[in-house]
């Protein structure tokens, strides 16, 4: 789709949640083991599900299992007991994935005439 004089004909619904998810994951590396970490895990899981839903709406199906895995891994209800360097690397890797998905997940604008 080509941009017209009114802007792009695509919208990136996952951009804001993707950036917020990346920020939450980086902050999570600082709060590991702290009292606020469980609350942050909840935020991470919810943002991952939101991005997964935007991927479904944009018909970018390959992102759905990625964000389902992030939501399950950071699930605060039944948490995985992963710690140490591996968990820190998982935070960084998931933050990078969130930023990449935030840029790549795009859908045609609902009001675009074409």
C-alpha cells in the first residue's frame, strides 16, 4: 500500500504495547527478586497477550506463538522458577523480540479507501 497525501494506509497497533513491553522487561531485570517483580510479571504477561491479539488482527500468525510463550513464561499465577543469567538473557531477548514485533506488525487502516 502506498502512502497518500493523508499519511500511511497502514497502522501499527502493536507499537505502543511493544515499546511498553520492552521497557517492562528491561525494568524487570532490575527488579528480579524484589517485592514488585510479581506485579511486573503480570504487566509483562498482559502486554504480551495484547501484542499477540494485535498480531491476530493483522494476520501475522507467526507472532502469536512467540507472544503466547512470553505470556506463559512471565505468568505470575503459576510462575516458572527460572533464575540467574538464563532469566536475565530471557528478559533481554524478549525485549528485543517485542521491539521487532512492534515495528513489523501492521494492518491496513480501517478507514483507508482503496
